[in-house]
C-alpha cells in the first residue's frame, strides 16, 4: 500500500468516526425535540402536575430549578471570582499556587454524588438546615465553585501583562489595577464561563437528591428552608420510579426537552455574549 | 484619617480574597472529614441488625462467627457445626418465629414475661442449637453462651461478594460486585469512546477545514452541556430496548447499556482535551516532517500523536474519572443488580448508583448509612488517584517542551 | 543550466501582496544568502521552493518556479509534492527535532519515503551525522531522546536529518539565529563544506554571516527583490542606495 493510499484510508476513517459523533448528537436531539415538541405549551410550563404527574405541567420543577440556580450562583460566583483573582493575581509563590490549583482540580474531579453525600451530612444534618433550598444551593454552589474559579483564572491569564504594568506604572495600587483595568477586560470571558456553569448546575441531579429535591410538592416554596421540586430530578422520577411510568412518558419527553432547551439557550447566550462584549472591549 | 480607612479596606479585601482562595482547599478537607467520619464508623460497628444476639449451648466450642457465616447458616448452606469449627452435629436454627414449635402461648405468658427464662432453658437443654434473638430477652444468669459476631472490617468490606445491606439478622456488606460493576461499565465506556473520540479530535485539529470545524465545535460543546439525566432518559428509552431486542435478552438494562451511554457522555471530554493537546504540537515540528517528504497522515501518526500522547492519555484518564463518578445515567440504564458481573449483557450496579438509590432509605447513623458513606470514601479515593494520575501525566508534558 | 529559477513570482496572503514579482536564478553548488529587514518576505520566498506555503490557507501564488528545469507548481508535469520535498531539504530557525531518539530523527525522512532496509538506514544515518559534524558527539547515545542534546547539537541534528534523504537543495531559514557564537561558527563551517554537494539558500539577519558563507546575495525590501549580485559586490559596491544603507546597518 502506498503512503497516499494509507493517508486516504486514515482520513476517511476519521471523517466517518467524526460523523458518527455528529450523528449521535443529532439522534439525541432529534429524539428529544420530535417527541417532546408537542408537549411544549404555556400550560405545560405554568401549571402544577396533575393525576400523579401524568398530566398538567412542570411549573414547580421549573421554579425549583431557578431557585437552586440562583442560590448556588449567588454563592459560587462572587467567591469563585474572588478566589480566581487571588490565585492568579496574588499568589507569587509558585508552590502555593500549584497547591491551590491542585486543590481546585481535585474538587472539580470529585463526583457529584459525593457532593450529595457531603451536602447531606454537613448542611442537612450537622448544620440542621434540613432538606431545603439553602442546603441544595450550597451543595450545588460548592460543585460549581471550581468551574467558576477556573473560568476566572483563564480569563485573567488572557489579560496581557502590559495592561497591569501600564496601570501600576501610573502609581495605581494592585487592587485598583485589578478593579479598574484587569477585571473589565476579563469580564466577558468570566461571564461566558458563568453562563456555561449555570447550565451545568441546572442539570445536576445527584447533589440535590438528598439535600433538597422533592418527589412531588403541590405548592411553591415560601422560604429558603423549604424543599422544592427540580427539573432533572423530576425527569428521573417520572421516567423511572413512578407507578405510572408509561402514562407519564409524554411528560418526561416534555421535561427533557425543557432541560435541553435551557442548556441550548445558555450556550447560544454565552456565544452571543462572547462576541458582543468581546467586540466592545476591543473598540475601547 | 481617610488614608487609614483606605488602607484598612484594602487589607480587608485582600483578606476576603485569601479566604475565598482557600475555600476549595477547605471544602476538600471538609469532604474528607465528613465522608470518612461516617464511613470509617462502619468498621467499629457490628453487622447484626436490631441488637440481635446469637446464643448457643455452653458446651459448644464455637466462639465467634462472621456476617457471611451467619448468612450461610440462614440460607442453609452451612448446616453442620463442624464447618464452623465445632463438633460434628447439625445446626438447629432457632429464631423467635420458631417459638410456637417449642412452647405454648401460656408458657410464654401474655406479655412475653416468661420468654427470657424459656429461651434460657432451651439454650441450656439443646446442645446443637443456634438461637438468634434481641438482647432485651437476655437474662442475667445466662446458661448458654453468647457467640461474638466479628465487626465489619475493611478486607471483608472490599472483598466481600454479597451486598445485602438490610438483610436480617446480619447485614452483608461486600462491595466487590459494586466495585467491579463500576470498573466494568467505565472501562468499556472508555474502550468505546476512546477510538471515536481520538479520531474526532484528530479530524478536528488536523484534517477538517475551517467550515466543518465551525459546525462540529459548538455541537460538541452542546453535547458536553446536556444533563446526565437526559442521557439516562435517552438510554432508557432508546438504548435499553435496542439492546433488549438485538441480543434477545430478558432485560435490556445491562452493563452494556451503561457503557454505551457513558461512552456518549465521555466523548466531549475526550475530544476537547485531546484536541487541545494535538493543537499544542509546535507548527515547526509538523513543518519539519512535511519538509522531509512525509504526507499529512505520516506527520500525524509519527510526529503529532507521539508529541501529544501525554495530553491524549490525560484525556483518556479524565474520561475514566468522569465515567466512574457518573450517577444518574448509569442508575437509569444498568438494571442495578448487585451481583458479581460476568458479562456485559447482564444487569450490574455501580458505586454511585448504589449510593443514589439507597441513601434515601437508610436510617441516619445505621450500618447501612455508614456503609454508603464508606462507598463514598472508595469513590473519593478512586477519583483522587485519577486526579493525581492526570496531574502527573500532564506535568510530564510540560517538562518535555 | 540553472539549478533553480524563479520567474516573476507573486505571492498573496489573502489581500496582502507579500512578494511582488521576484525573478532570480540560482546556480548549482552555490550558497545564496537572502537578506533584508524583518517582514520583507525572505522566509516567504524561501518557503516557495519546497511548497511550504501551500499549508497556509488563502495563499495565492503566481509566476513560475523551476527546479532542474521542471515547474514545481504545475501539477501535470509529474513532480509530486513529496518528491519535491525529497529533493529540497529545509532547516528551520529554531531547532525542531522530533520527540524521538537521535537515530530515529535522522532516519525519519528515509522511513516516511518508504525505505525500511535496516543496514541501509544505519549507514545513511551515520553518513548524515558525519556530514553534519555531529557523529563523534552522539555516536554513543543514538538511542537517547533528541531533546537531551544542546541547542547547537539539535540544530546540527536537524541538518543531518535534512541531509539523510540526499536532497540536492538545502533551504536554511536563519539556522543560527537561536544559537550561541560557537555553535554558530560550527554551522557556518558546515555550510561551507556542504556547498560542494548541495545548492544552499540561506536566510540571515547577520551581515557578517552572509558575507562569510555566501557566493551570491539577494536583498529584499517590502516584497521586492531590490538587488541580486555576487556577495562581495553587494557588501562593498551595491548599486541601490537602499541596499547600501541596509548592509551598512543604517536601517533594519
Ligand atoms: N501566514 C501568513 N499570513 C498572512 N501574512 C503573512 C503570513 N506569513 C507572513 N506574512 C506576512 O508576509 C510578510 C513577509 O513575511 P516573511 O515571514 O516572509 O518575512 P521575513 O522577511 O522572513 O521576516 P523575518 O526576518 O522577520 O523573518 C510579512 O509582512 C508578514 O506579516
Ligand atoms: Mg523569516
């Protein structure tokens, strides 16, 4: 076989395998969109579940997920950004920095079910928050923390040192330099990362199983110490453990579609933001 | 005054930064503490449920039993004291349920007030008896002998082949089937995903033109963002029936279904990480190869792949780590039978799925609860080792440059 | 006959006109130096001879380049790109050995061109390393990684690697700019010796180097070939004022 033939064959194998990946994704999306599309209606999004969750809507699960996303981001975003700034801008000692990065990577590598165990043991039991939005948000927040830190770090690395030196040379303090010069440049990337981590948090199930998620709740939460329903857990419940698994199939398709749409919209938003803010920074 | 205030706020903010920066380390530490406090607690407790004790005749030489032996006695796999180191005599099993075979209701008393004495007497009179009852029926001057039950211990926990965490009278906490189930599903997932993932990353980094790449890239990002329950749902509705029909099995929920779903989920990680590694190959190195008359494929497999091998290895290890820790999708499609896995076409149960499925029913502080935390510890250690491995592999890459 | 001939060559990177009608001919077994300020198109021109620019998207090339009288850019004339690259070796600015052993680095060009006869490869590796004046230094560690060599040794390894497939032309793009003075002079000696067997084109920013090693020198400026003549003429008696101010160091 000549080397040209080998190249030809190899490249075609790559091409075919890549298109298999493409086909798998399209298959999954097609399956969820086609079967879930007819479920999507205003009622589905804004009504309570009825008849043992075989009819009605998924309103409480949507609200629950929104609460959890908001709660966890309220925790993870400020702390994660501050931590990212600290690790990238303040640690000069490379050993210490390596240690911090190692810990962040370790935290990121811990499986989500372990976060669930930990969240239950610390927030639900030891701190006595009970199964609650508070416990669930904190657990999800810890899970999102390494993601936010990494995003922040990467955004800061992308800021050229000349900006820092320029500002410091003008006599500005380190803190002012970071606030007035570095952060504004890094912000678009940080925000995109943030949006993508929202997508991650909103789909997590294992960490909320034992910290907040309710099988079925006929009412909306009134305080942060209430349990809530959540979209991913709802999908799990109605597709596996209900007594009427077959009857609630359509509800499951609808819920899966809402979850996927949520992630899709966040992805599009992140890309749009990246482009929009990216241009703005360049123009200044 | 104003200056002092400014300095103060600067110090304050720097303190805040330090605290935030340390939070990941603190969290990892707390996770270790909470996980291992509960998990290691398991190894100080007895596998006997509901304060049951085992009482035998005084002359019986058997001093202690393991949880596994107790189960075998109850399953009548062990029927002779000889097998337990005693005399050659059949074992006569006695539980509270057998009471009516020995005594009338009057003899026991309306409120079981004579029961402890009666139990004491039959233990005394029947030499080959093995009686199991709760410790509140023990009397002060016991004529029989209490057989000690070995505490839960790490070797039995890890090497035990039976997982019946709520069995009576002694729970069976062998996690070997769960560990093997986890590894089986994850390793096959990687075997499926790795060739496809690496091929796609090579295609995207070295072969495809800009237009194709612009289509593939966001799609792979989306694939990475889809929640694992959705993959589980897809697996449940599409892959499971497919396997059921293709292989003509009684159930489609099998290790194979888990591996396929995990493989799909691992693809984005593998593709992105190894594509980055491949792109990191210096341009000049590729040019040198082409300038020597190599074609693109020769350049890829003789120069680019060897150069980016550590990055690709890191991608594979990361993928395994993700697969081992994945909970929901696996829980939904693998059938969750806690038996030693023999083939891919059989239901299996993984560690994360076990925790997710059982923690809700395990009473806090009980043996079962502690056992699930101990499983969490195993999972934590596994993923920690994988993380260290990844760090090691990718630090080697940096050194090379 | 001229070894290499370029006739009115234009090159565009997208809209950017990087080479503006370059015509020049190069004789066999000579050393030609390409000089000129940064960004004037020296590397671009050099990379035309082994079609390295083909790798870049959006490149458009006009004009003819002949090697031994055959047009290397005309498809139907029968010279495949890998055949061309076997005849035209290249040494890059920074040493860029492969992540392989010293031996495998030199053997690479043979292997990818379908040669796998062991003793033949061994023989050729040794000859090439000797030609590159590296044999004595590495003969005991051929199985070691090429990354263990010093920068100067790595660059000579890259030269040996290029020589192993017995090209007739050797392109060198600032081959000594990343090296210390001792390694640099070794490379220069090498070029002088290789001249008897190869036609060499070298890009350099170092005027003394161009003066020492080359027979002919071409001065490029903003994509134009300003002046091309015997090296002593360029350095002592240039016709163009721009050449003169460049070689005397008045701009750069
Ligand atoms: N891949 C490319 N795409 C677009 N423009 C390019 C590309 N490569 C080079 N150029 C441009 O073409 C011009 C000539 O570049 P070239 O690398 O040939 O210069 P050079 O004379 O070798 O400079 P130096 O001495 O700095 O190496 C430069 O203006 C450069 O910006
Ligand atoms: Mg150049």
